[in-house]
C-alpha cells in the first residue's frame, strides 16, 4: 500500500551559474536555526572545496537539511555549469520538486533552460525564485514573462505553468510573494516549499529500494553512496543486494554497516531510515552511481539515465623537463596513476585510460573547465606533471562518417562588439542561429559551433569585448565533422639554452612579442617564454649577458626598461598551448614547453609533417 510521508520534503535548487543558489541555501540554513546565535558562519558555506570558493562556482552537488514547523526539508544545491550537468540530472532523481533560481537582471540563461528542461521531463513541480531583487538594475516583472515563455517553449503542462513565483534577495536574507510588500525574512519561501512541493510517496511494507544518485568519498570510510529510500526502509546491519538497471548481470550481496541522514551541514548516524528519506551509506567498497540497494527477496533495480559521455580528452604525462622533480612532492608515473584512478571514485563523468607507455594517461572529461579543476586540485596537493592540448573525441555514425561534439553558445555582448564576435566564431566554424537586442545596449547572439572551435577562445573573447561579454555554452549532441580549424595565429618565442633569464637578454627579446617570464626565472632549451607577434616560432637567447667593454658606464644598464611579463593563469595557459606543446604543471609554476626540446629534432619532426 502506497503512503505519503508528510514530515519530509525533498527539493533541489537549480539555476544558471552565479544566479545565487548557494547563497540562498546559506540563508535557509541560517533562518531555520541550524547555526547557533553566535556561531561564525563562512559565506557560501555549501561550497566546501577551495576552488569552489575562489571561483564562486559549485562543482559537486551538496546535501543539507533544515527543519521548519516539524517538517524536514532536504535541500540539494546543484552545480550550474554545463561541464557538471551530469551531476544535475542524477540529483533530480532524489527529489520531488525543484526551486528554479533566476537572476532578477540577467533573466533566463542557457543553463536555466538546460536544468529546467531536465526537471520538467521528470514531471517535477517548479517554484520560481527570482533572486537579487535588491540589484539597482533588477527587472523582476519582465523576468516573470521570460520564465513563462521558457516554460511554454519547453512544453510544460498546465500544472507546471501555474507555478508560484517568490521574489528574494538571498544576500539580504529576505523573500516575498508580492513585490509591493516588504518582508524581512525567508518564511514565504519556506511556506511555499511546504505547500507546493509534494511529500514523498512510497510503500513502507515493500522490500527495500534505495537508488544511489551521488557518491561521496572520505579517506577514512572510503566510498559513501547517497540516495533516496524509494520504498520500504533500510537499517544498519541489514543484508541487501546491489543491482543495476544498465547492468542486468550485477547482483552483489552486502551488509549495511553505517547509515546517515543529513541534518544542517552534518551527517548524523541513524539506525534506520524510512521511505522518502535521503540517506548516506558507507562501508560498501564497490558502490557506484546508478546502483539500487534492494532486499534479497525481490531485487528490482530502479531505472536510471546513463551518465553523459565525455567530449574532450587530454594526455596527463610524467614531467620529463630539465627542471622536473624540483618543486613537486609526487612526480612518478605510479603517483600520477594512483591519483587519477582515485579521482574516478567521486567524478563519474571522468574517464582515465592507460596508453601504450606507462608515462602517459588519457583523461577524458566534459569540457575544459571540468579538466582544469582536476589539474588545479592535483597541483595544490603537490603533484607535478605535464598535460597536452585538449582535443575533442570524435565518433563515427552508422554511415561511417566522422562526427564531432557540437555546442550551443549564447553570447551577450555590448552592441559595438557583436561584429567582432560573429567574425571570430565564424572562422571557428560557428553558425549564427539567432540575434536579438536585450537590455542596456546588449545583443544576445546564439551560435551552433563544434566543441573544438571553443577551445582556446575564451581569453580572446574577453579581450575582444573588453571584459564586458558573457559567454555560455551547453553540449548539443554530435554533428557531422565541420572541417579543419586554424587555432593560433601567433607563434611562440622559445628559449635557446638553459640558465637564468637576464634583463639584457629579455630586453632584446621583448621587441619580438609578449613575454611570459621576468628576469631571474629558470629557463631551459625548448621552453616557451613568450608569444611571437608573427606566425612563426623564434628561438632566442634570454640568458645572454652584455659583453663588457673597457669603457665604464654605470647608467647604460639601468636604462633598460622591461615591460612587465604577461603571467598566464592555468586556463589561459591551457588555451594558449598548441598541439606540439605541453604545459608543465608543478605546485609553484606553470611552464609551457615544446614536446620535443631539441631544436634539430624539432625541425626534423615538423618537416616530416
């Protein structure tokens, strides 16, 4: 007999990047009394990883729970970035409704569309929360129309169209159902959740069924499976069978050794959990996303969509440059292999494959951001390695034709820059689908473009739009191969010999282009020290001191003025490197180098091409 469990609500917060999901969760936690009166609370407390805090993006979905009027509200904060879209799809299986957060100025953005489409497909009711109403340029009334248009576009049913709108400023900690009424707390949002999000339904007397939707990893207990109890109950010490919808042969008997529920920001050990609860289970070594834990009497897997395939790959290589091993703690191929395979514990959209040589691994992910976050994490942990330029993964269709991943790109730029953007993206095989003016002198452009056409474009885009453009992309399936793309127009400036860069040598080199290094930095033959103004590579000697003459002149050397070098960030360096170059990554430095360091061998290789 199915029953409804009224003391629980399960809800996910979905939105485009930077529309304020995580800040909103902070406020819900604060106002439900999760924190003590005098407790100091970090901002965006849900973003636990350093990179998430620095970049202000959520990478992994997070679970939390608050109590309101005797009802437990399980809240899941999801990532907004397209590269982490796989996380969002899976999380939506755990909840009975969603809160769609939309920025009161930016309005509907590509990710808003992507995440909302997934929620509507699962038939989830939606509460629309228009956030940041305290922004001076906020336009909440227009945004309501934009959101309703999006609902109609995505074929929402009548019930979904009749969704409640809540206006909020997560930063100020306020929410209201009516823009004319001032309010100083989040109670209207809590009330809307209770009234509008359905309580979970399940059969308390049926066999256990728990679908694992996300995996957490902890060095002490290993893998932790997080999921919702769909039917029955689960208890510590219970024997269960693991089955999987996509792998009919899988049947593994295990014992539940520890069971947790979420309370505020922490996990609390429980002896038993009933249907409708979101639980974390530890002690099962071989637990994977998409597994269902069932009672042995009736093992029935819960259907589950497949995890999205990677579209882009890089080689992770043991560092073999002349400066190898000087700055990193972990430098061998065994270290690199163990670390990459450990990442697979928590990141399900990642693939790691061994290659013919033990020194190199092929790592595939959902996009440049996905892989650069992994690289940055490893670098901070003390790893030293090199990576190649990102390349897209091609497929072959049934007619034997080559296909490649395509992206839909949405660009918002001030009108005067739209011509440049259209020109640059057309060179990269982009096709303009739509163009319309939006608020404040901006134009919104919509393109269909091969994923490889975007590799290395972001930095150029920021320069072309003087930092005022916003660009977002979302994966749009595989399409026919679009032909070759010319990536980088400029060549590299390459160091000619090993040593330390000297002001005199750099002064002569800077006339040739933009330098990436300053005086006193160690260089080696074959290392890229800058970007040439022209199309070819040039070798330069930057370790050359001035020849001494017998006339003394103390002022001549002081007069050499160096332009400050352009210091590349990790993303910029990954975008800059060409197919014959590698990026050497250590905890302290990023160095670009040629794959073949010896100039003669390099010439031979390029002539063979």
